[in-house]
C-alpha cells in the first residue's frame, strides 16, 4: 500500500477511535437519562437477597428493588419517546457501589442502598423508597428471644464487618458475634441451631423468612425508650450531579406511589412489617 494510503487509513482509524471514545464519554456524562436514550442501561442490583434482589436459577431477576429499578427505566424511556433500552443487571457489592457509579460502570444502583450523609458526598440519591430499621431473624420454635435485651449471652450471626452486628455488640456487650461471608451461611447456621439469631435490615430478613415457609420470624429491635434501633432510608443511587435524572426518577416514584403501585410491590415482596414506613420521594430532610 502506498504511504499516502497508509497515512489516510491511520487517520481514519484514529478518527473512529476518537468518535467511539466521545460516544462512550457522552453516554457516561449523560447519566441515567443519557444511557436510556442511547439504548443501553446498566442497573446495579443484588443477586443474593430474596425480596430485595435475587438472580434466579433460570437467569431471571426478581425482588422489589430490581422490579422498581426496571420499571423506572421503562417508564422514563416511554415518557421521553425513546425505544425501550437494553437493560443489563450488574451485581453490586456494598463496598463497590460508589465506585461503580462514579466510574459510570452502572447508571443506577438499588439493593438495600441506605442514604447517608457520607454517601451523599459521593453520589446523588433519588427517593427514599421507604424507611426501615434493623431487626432480628429467629427460629419460630425458639421463644427465648423476643427483644433486643434477650440477646444477652446469645450467639448473633452476621456477615463479616457488618455494621448492624457491631451496633448490637455496643448495646449488648455480652452478645457473642459469629460472622460469615454471606447471609445465606448465617441462615444455614440459624436453621441448624448453631447460632441464635441473625441481624440485618427488616426487609432483607423478611425476604429470607419468606423463602423458608414459616421456619423463621422477623422481630423488631427497639431501644429502652421504645424507639427503633436504627433508621435506614432506602434510596436509589445515581451519579453525582446528575440532577436531571434524580428529578426524573423522583417523579416516576411519586407517580408510582400515588397510583399505589409502589406500595403494592413493597408489600408483595416484604409483606406488612411494622418496621417498614412510608416516605416521600425527593424529601431527604430527615436523613442524618
């Protein structure tokens, strides 16, 4: 090939790479709405939490928050006159959530994602979807634990590094902590009687209880003054400064709430729990 043609080919290749890079950057910079319009969206969800987000054996995805996230994307596409996008689901471990959003590897994250002031410094949140609280999961055939105080001297299971378990240890120093890598390992240990209880957020525990046909029950945890042990405001994580997408998602959530669809999804997966309270999408004023 003549040198002139080689040079032209190299220029063409460089231009194509440049356009591809711009397209990828534009999609990331456009946040959730930009991704939906482009036709490809990645949703960060849980793969191992029944009720919240679960990857089934056939490869499908279930759970309240997975269903809500999918509904949001489909609604935003329809309202803007865009074709329904291709949706990919990505498992998002807790420690990686902010990084995945910041890098544009996911456009929206759900899955028991509590809104906190520290996290709001890094990502933006739509919601909250609901307000929930830390709870206990116990065997129904063991009535020795009916409250937080009953954990005195008992074996409490949690995932490694769990903040909920550490909170209990601070309140009840005599509790014995047994840590596993996953909640499913805790469930197995609880089922076999090797531990006395499991602690996590109430919706997560309700999802596990629903899988075991009456073998476990969820107990609320309250302090001496009757207040709940913790407040967990479940939100929807979006890229920082993606204000347009935050506003759009909050509007979809408000419409779903007004129609009763949002509460119906939550009740379908979690049942009616005293430790799940309604919230107003877009109102983050009480979060501290």
